[in-house]
C-alpha cells in the first residue's frame, strides 16, 4: 500500500491534480480518464518514478496497461523495485564474512606449514 500512496503523490505532483488523488483507489482509471495524463506527461511521470524509486524504465517495458489504473501503475513500480532488489542481492553462497574467515584460516594454515 505504501508504494501506491507514493505513486499517487507523484501523480498529484507531476500532473498538478490538486489533491484529487485523495479519492483515487487501485481501480481508478488513469490514461484516457485523466485529461492531465497525456503522452508528454507520461514521460514526466516515468522520470519522477525513476528518480524517486531509483530504477530505470526501458521503452520496451511500457505498454498501455501500465498506465491503465492506479493499481496497474503501482504493480509496475513494485515489479521494477523487485528487479532492482534482485539485482542488488549478492549471489547465493557463503557470504563475505565466511569468505574472509576461510581466507584467514588458509593464511594461518599456510604460515604454520612454512
């Protein structure tokens, strides 16, 4: 729900909706229903979403469905955030601390053998 609220805040700010978002919900229609949301303002909304959430939207990821409703746009943002989170996660394995412990043990064993 927090993502939806942030998406609504961005829509309000970018489109100058004068707090009309207060009555919007997941099923509220966007593109085609809001006169303020045209092809040029979609670019501005995407830019604001990228800046706020720290992801990049590629042209081939967008379709009319993404901006059809508040819920669809919120879901799109959530999927982009999941992509960013997955990419930022270290690969599965023992983790850095285990690696350094192994490294120090190897050094200690090598020193003891010499």
